[in-house]
C-alpha cells in the first residue's frame, strides 16, 4: 500500500491512491475466485480481507451503508435493488474504505482536497468511490479482453454488462475509459426545454479517463428534439446508428454513433457510444 505522508493531497493524488487500492482489491477477488472470469460480485466481495459481513436489507431510498466494527466492515445493501445495482453499491462502499485509509495514513485528522471547496468535497468523494467500484467489478485487463472478443458496439455492451453483472451505463463508462479504440459514452434522458420535449445529455465520458476534466469530449448539441434518430432509439427497442458532432479537446469532429433505449417508464434512458476514429 502506498504511504501517505502529506496533510493535504490533490484530487489527482487521491484518485491515484484509490485506483491503486481498487486494482489491488480486484486482484484479490480474482485470487479468491480462482479464475480470471467475471462476475466479481458480492459472493467474492464477502471474502475480502477487512469485510466482516455484507447484508441485503430494507434501506428505503439508500443504496448502501458502510459500518466499521471491531471485526471489520459491515456493508448493508438495498434488498429492493437489482443485482447489478447492489454489486455496484457494494464496491462503492469498499471504495469508501480506501478513503478511510487516507485518514489513517495521513497525519491530518481530516483529509483535505487541495483546490476543492467544501461544498464540492462530498461529491468528489462519491465520484472517487464510483471510480473504485468500476475498477473492482470490471478489472481493466479482463474487461479489455471481453471487448477484444466481442468487439465494441451498443449490442456487445449489453452482453458485457451482463457478464460482469453491472448496469449498461456502468459498462458504457468503463468502455469509454479503457477501450483501445477511442470511444465516447453518453447517457440521455427525456426532458422539457423551452416548451419542447427532447433528450438531454446527462453525462458524457471519454475517450479515455481524464482525472483533471470530466468534460474532455462533449456533444455540440446536448439537447435534441424531433426529428431525431436518438428519439427513435428512445421509443424503440433496437440499436440505431447515426453521426453526431462533438467537441473533442479543441477540435470539432463528426463521429459515428450507436444508441439504444433502456429501462421503462420515467426511468427510461438512452445510452450512446460514439467512435471518433471510425
């Protein structure tokens, strides 16, 4: 484990520490399972060093809780949530244990994020724990092997998400971060803007992981209305192909894009994968 001696750490330093610990945990899960094949779920996470118990119970609207005891951590998960969501919540809570290690290893009693205001700190912590969860549930080398076998498309993404027992959005973000082929992942949801109903960009990730800026690539048009192929994806059940203009760094580029709708009712959304080099 890296030694942490500074009282103040930059976001990049903390992120690197969390990612390093998550990679170590992923290796431990693979060793516990005895085979480098997904899923790496709650069954395996229960056996991790430092984890005393993982319980599914009624948590209302809460995803998960982390409780520290003399015998190790107890993780409580929402029994009403899907397997994929519980897996991610569990790995997310394990991410919080890494942040607690920073408290232990640092001479400061309160970890500080340099150049991050106090209102932003809780959001940053949650983001870092999501990063850790992705590393734990979808180890980079193994995830890349699946992309290599199946190719990267909106259709193969569903298979990959199922294999790793994660949600399609989680798999899309991971693909955008680690794919050898540059890829941009986006989520869209129905929204109302100036009296018009359309699809609004909720998040956009990639290509690659950029710790300094989450907005390296952005669609030029973050809100789309009819007529739109994206809305066809929202209302239908099959993948659709289109092109979309992005700002990637300092340039504008038209990218081939594949999209598909997921979920039901008000929870329905569209996931898109855009490919700058295709």
